[in-house]
């Protein structure tokens, strides 16, 4: 599955509306000194990039900026290595959907396919000396330059299909990028300007997942001509937003085809197949650690209600998490076609949802958080991450939303933030709990972890089940000679602790986030009342004048849950930095429904500098 709805449509239009790539074929092919031979058992591609990463200090008050800058300068090297890696993740979207960027009828010659680099644990990052404080294109930053290097190992044919300029030894290619200097706070600073939502549910992007939807080619779009943007229409392009609010780094990933070397391949080879000749789906338990507690208002007519993703309407407390599976068999996992006339439609394996306007696949996985069940409908099973790095794991593959499946060594990722990629934990409000967050892949056997059964003409055969579609039609399962042992690794679990109240916004900061933009490190205060729809002005003061600067964030509160909704920066009703007497003005929340009559808000407070003493803030 793509994290979005229709990635087969996603990037087809991403080129025509999100920006024209500069000089796609302007550079001549690299000099070919040695022809690749089909006798080579694999292909090695060296990937390098030189970039600059930093911390943008612009939003911090002048009174603390130098102290914060000095704190970043004193950070250990590992902090800067992690920040560089975070910036590299912004290359993901373009590499995974690269075929649509280049093959969408935009006049470029040749064919290009996806070309993902290796997993982050295979990246070598080297800093150029120590970070310095400087002015970067008008931004006050602490920054450092670094080198990235890694080596792709794949089969010869898929490397050539991914990039024709890599068909021969010593061939090379530069993939262009405009990256944010500071990988933190991009959504807070630029809104949706750099978010390519096409193919994703509205409002998928958040402060934690924006790197997975980043597209530097997004332009300003007019109503009715939306390409990148669906939730809102930014008034500036991604490049303009980067220049204004973050700092923009122009760079490229350099791909270079290396001569074959068995010794070099042995050093970078990664991933062991569990099955030969058949696929084997396996959830990735470690990825469940990417989870966060959020509050979300669910209207009665929301698709989440129609799909059974919540246990009620109104304000809900949700445990959002990333779920990933990988195919550890060395044969492709076939999901099936959703094209007109497909037998998978005729047998109701896939069913069209009028609400979401896409096909549902109700047998992808089961999720639960202890006693609390989850609901999941996979609407596009595809290969979105290349987890293995070896000769049997292709660099490109034929799978997408029209032809669904997972290539050998690849995985399918649902990122936290996608609608319904959560478990409703509203019942835990007021009680701290620790339960296992668990997933069971392919619970009903609709994905063939073995050999598909076909007729004499090679057509897939189906068998009846007791399942019934949403429209009441009987659902048939693709027949499969299941390989023994493939079901033994279909379960994964990870213990996750949830506090009695609050969530991501009230959890500790873990990446060195500072200032009002951060969505962590806040303390919740009691719910207050106001007159719905009226303007409210509060005057806030610290307990002592000498106390450190404090932040105040105003969030809507829920009558049903009797708590604030721990809102993110972009969803706050009002915000202020409190030094002396400081005012914050906002509109009192209006009624949402019969159970949420409005007129309630909560204050969330934190020191401006994470780690400073917390001062009692009084707002009247």
C-alpha cells in the first residue's frame, strides 16, 4: 500500500502541476569506460551527497537566542549526525515515485523508474568539521556541512530500468533536490507548501511525518487545479516557502555505477530471505515504535465512522502508529488488480468505497492495543520501501495501485498520520496504561504466501468464504497452495505506554526541539470556560519576573472527555511567549455537536527553552 490513496494517479499529475524539473536530460551521459556484462551476478551503485543541515533560530526571542545557539554548538557530534540523517529522509518521496516524475508525458526522453537508496542504518554520514553559527540566506542558523555515502546492491536489469545512465559501468546520474536546511518544524513554518497530498487522505501531513510527503517541486495552485495540495492551498511554492521561512539547500544525490566486486557486494549485502520461490509477508515490529497519541474530532458523517475506525463520534483520543510489512520471500507477493474487469473485483476481494472514492481491501491485517481493537482497510498494497539490499531485491518493480503487490525484499508502509492508521483509545482517558500494540498480517489468507492456484489458461482461481462485503455480496478468496511456515512470522507486538491524559504534545522532546514551534514538552492546565464564538483576550504573567521565558498555547477542550485536546502548533487557538504581562487573543470555540457545545478551552504551558525551569503562568 501507498500511504496514500492512488499513487498511480499521485505523481502522474505531480509533474504537470507541482513544478517542472529543471534540465532533466540536459547533462550528457557519463563517459562509459567499461561495458557492463550480463555475467555480473549483480550491480553496485554508489550514492553520495554533500549537503548542509542546521537549526534555524529565527523564531526564538532575542533574549534567549544566543544561549540556545551556544547550546546547539555544544551538542555532541551524534546530534548533528542524526539531524543530517533526518534531512536525507526528505529525499524519500521523489525516489519512491520517481517513475511518475519522469514518465508522465512531460517531454523527457527515455524511461526511468523508482530508485530508492538504502535503509538509514546503511548510511555513512561524515561532518565537515564542527557546526558554526552563521547567516544562511538571511536566516540566523547553526549549521554544518556533511557528506552522505551508501552503496546500492541490486540486480543488473532493474538498475538499468531505474536509470538508463546507470546501465553501464562508470555511468552516473544526479538527482536534483531543494532541501530544507532545518528538517524540524517544516509544517509549522511552511504549512502545506512542500506537501504533495495527491493520493493521500486530506490532512495526512503532520509535524512528524512531513518528510514522507515532501515534494520540492510543488507550486502555487488555483482552486479547481489542485495537484500537490488538497487540505489547503498555500500562497507560495515550496521553494519560496523554504527561502522565506527555513533556508534552502540546493544539492543532488549522485549515483555512480561501480565495477562489480564480490568483496564490495559482501560488505553491503543486507537481508536474508526466509522462503525460496514463494512470497512471505512479515510485519516489522520495530516500526510500531513510531507512534503518538493525538486528539481528533470525528464528525458523524466522517469516513472514519463509515469504516469503523473509531468507537464513537466527537473528540476521540487516538493512538496513531506506523505499520509496515515486508516480503521476506524471494518471489513477489501478488495483491491483485483493481482495473475494470479484474477477477479481484468480480469476487469482491476489493470493494469500492463511495465515501473515500477508492477500493477497500479488508483482509490486510488486524491490529489491537491490548483489549482495544483496531480496524484497517488496506486500499493499495504496493512496494514503498526497499528493506533488503541484495541481488534478489530489485531496485524497481511493476507494482502500484492498479497492479498491487510487494516485490521481494520490499515492504509496504502505512505511516502514522494516515486516516484510520490508529486505534481509538478514548476509553483510556484518565488512566495511564501499558499494553502491547500488536499486528497480525494476512489474517484471513487473502494474500498468497505460497503458490497461486490457476486454471489451464493461467487464470487465478477463487474459493468461497463466509465473508460478506459492505454491500452484502459474498467474498471469494484467491486459492493458494500455502507454503508451510509462512504464517509463523505474521505477528508482531511492541509494548506501548500511554499517559492518563495528553499525548504527543505533552510528551518530552527527544530531538532537541526548542521554542514555540515544537509539539512536545508542554504541560496541560485545567479546562476553562468562555462564551462560544466570542473573542477572548487573556493577560498572562510569569510567577516571578526573573523566571525564564514561558510559552502559552491555547487549545480547544472537550466537554465529553473533560480535558483539553493537546493541540499541535498549527491547530492552536492562540499562542504567546510570556515575559512581562503578555496578551493572547483567540475566538472561543463554537459548538460542534450536541455533546460538544463549545465554550471550553485549556492552556498548555512550557518554557521557551526546553530544559529551563518551568514558571507558573497566570492568565486572566
